């Protein structure tokens, strides 16, 4: 007998839009949040997935690190 409640969380650090990959769409969402934070009501999970340098701030440093993740991903 096995019971599965919920599902695995396939996302990785940098996956701001939770589609399972880190790509340009995540950068766009992060930049949108940085410019218009008032438009995000439930941003807690996005915050933790997008805070690449773990300084508890979402800023240009996280964008630069996210670009690095994408460029280094083979």
C-alpha cells in the first residue's frame, strides 16, 4: 500500500515563474517584480525561488546571477 499526498516540487532556484526551467521568462518576471512590486500579492514562494544570492532582497544582483545560471546551463 502506498499513498502519495501532493506532488514533487520540480523547481530549482531561479525558477521565478514555476514552469520547471530557468530561462528568460524568469528574468522577465523578476525584473517586473523589482519594478512593480505592488502588483504581486502572493510573492512569498517567488521571492525564495528568485533570491539567488540569499540576501533577502530581490534586486539587480539576483537578475545578474539568474542570467549567469541560464548562460552556464548546458
